[in-house]
C-alpha cells in the first residue's frame, strides 16, 4: 500500500482514539466515541477512518465540514433542525453538508466509515 492508496479495513484497525461528547453537545444518555483514523491527509483538510458511537443523543453541528458516511453496523436517527427524522442502518450511506445542524441519536451502537473534508 502506498500513501496515495489507503485501504479502510474494518478487520485491521489502527490505534483507536477514545472520546466523549462535550457537555454543550450532550442531549441524553452517556455515549462514548471511538475513532480509528486511517488517513488525515497532508493538509489535514481531508480525513478518513472508522468511527463508533454507543447509544445516546448529541447535537450535530457541521459548520464548514462536509462528511460522507457509510454505516457498517448499528442504527442511527438524524434530525435536521426544522426537518423530519431519518433512520440509517447497516449498508446505508449519506452525506452531511456544511451548515447541517441537528440531532444525532444512536439507537444501536453504530460503526461507520467516514470521509471528512474541512
């Protein structure tokens, strides 16, 4: 594998990073997050990896970030402010565009592949 070709392999994960939502983001529950970063790019503007969240509910605010997600396992409900709720499950893919503001509710522990462009 070269630096120009990165395999995102759920069976061969890099060292994980663990986190909890800040109090300003937490709505309900006690979710925890694990991130396996496969690539953060030379400029740091593009990031790829696998992210996992345990059940709970948080504010999701993308700001200027564009994020593609592909669900590997679990169930999540996303609610954009002023819009309805959408449910995503294993096998689903979606994009959160810059400016997205809403609620991320993990129903069943979720694991996703992500590509973030800042």
